[in-house]
C-alpha cells in the first residue's frame, strides 16, 4: 500500500510511510467513444482513487468541423460550392434524401429525389443526381412549374424574378402570398 499527502487535488507520495493510505481502485473499461479519467479524493482518513468514464470530446477543431457539417445542408448551392469539403463523399448503398449534396472527385452533386444510391458514382446516375454549378454563369433558372416539388437550394424564375427554395419538398408558388418562408427572392 502506498502512502501520500493530498494537496490541491494532487497526490504526493511519501517514501517513509507517513501520510494517508492511498486506496487504489481498478480502472474500468470504457466502451467505444469513451475514455477514463483519474482523480483523487480525500475522505475517511484515506486518499481514494476515483475513476470516471467520460465521452470522447475531441478537439475544438473537431467540434467546429462537425458543427459546420451540420449547418452545411442549409447553405445555398452557390455558398456550398465555396466549401465543398464540408459535404460527405458519395457512397454507393447510402440512402439520400432529395436535396442532399455529396462530393465526388472534387465536384458537388445534388440528389434530385430521395433514393438509395446504386451506381458507383453520381455521374453514372443522372436520373438521381445533378452537378451543382454556380448560378453566376449567366444561365437563367427554369420557370417554376405548378405541381413540381423543389429541393432546398433549387432556383426557379417566376414573374421575371429568380427565387431560391428554402426547404425540401417545396410546392408553393414563389412570389405568391404566404410563400415568403418557402422562397428567397434573389433578384429585385
């Protein structure tokens, strides 16, 4: 048995047997995503080892990246093209929702509709994927069509104005009363 002194949360071992006995405890085995943390407490005439199982927090950089990846789905296509590394790589067999964006060979692709990816890459599956391109290349978005469902970030024209969908499954008419939360007007 070891002996020591407990000072400001730290234990200093003594070699002459003086001080308080140190009561050891077996280190628990944490599950995946957790680790152990050792501390000491002084009570009942002894110094006690206290193990705590805590989740792996990662670094502040890991947390910032995760937060950015969560928020990336809310970006417009133009903004998404500025930060393609925030999007996951395309995976065959993965289930994608309409509007999901993925990275493939340095380019972003957007799911046209919900599906399970069966192709080796999005370029081989044009009925489910469209390459994300900047809107500033002079192309005019297609005219809004009644009854069509638009994904978040899709752009359309209506009444001579350009609008961007703010939600997935958007069937509301842009510029109409009550559509302000569904469409963002991009042109004045």
